[in-house]
């Protein structure tokens, strides 16, 4: 496996921790709120593990993208700032991983996002799959059955679109999708 720059990754993690400070998401039990940085870390762990199975992936690029994947969507940090600090490749990757809020229909939004991701290097495909893997643990307690079914179908769409990008993560994603049926 190729090495990565631990100093650069530590600096990125610190930045991401500051940017997502105070953000929380709902757990699988009423009243449970999880620090959002937990999700970011989970995506990073999936990417690091996948590096053991795909020697062609660029560790610095893929881990950096995993750390920053929700930055544009969930913080006030801009594309320009990402570009200035991390370069155009990372900025474009993070932009591709971000939902276009101008598109109101969730299915259309996801299909557009997947088209943009597929124009990026396979590391970006991997981050999207890792993100969805981490989101397929128990759904928030307040999700309706309809929302869970919608999320399940959306996950299949992601799998079908990106499975060729990283076989290890595709297999993990498929397993999580299959296990998600328990919540339906």
C-alpha cells in the first residue's frame, strides 16, 4: 500500500472537526444525538480499509476526500476555499459528492450526483460508496417506513452506478443494502 502524509491528514481532520463542530444527527433511539464528526470518521475508516484491497487508489486523495465529503453540503466552507487549500482535484471531487440543492426531486438529485461522481477518479466513487455504507446502519428512529424504502432504493441506485469503481466497497455496500431490509 502507498503511504500517505499523516501531517496533512491531521491538519485536514482538525479543519473538518472545526467545520462540523456542534453538528449532530439523530440516532436509532429517541433522544439520541450523535456528533456528526462520527460519520466523517466512519467514512474515513471505510476508505482506509479499502486501501488494503485496491493498491491503485491514491491514499492521500481518497482519505482527504472522505474527510471533506460533506463540507460543501453541511458547512459554510466554500469550493474556492477547498480549492485554495487542497487543489482543484479535491475541490471538484467534494463538489461532485455534494447534493445540488437546486434540484428538489430526490431521485433526480441523486441521479445527477452519480453522473457527476462518475466523471471523477475512482477514489471519489469509493468515497460515495463508503458514505452510503456508513449511512446504512440503523436509520434514525424518526424515519417513516416510506423514507426507509426510499433510502433503500436510492442505495441500490448508488450500488448499480458505482460498483465497478471499487470491488471491495461494492461488496460491503451490497451487504449493507441486503441487511437494511431488516428495517423495512
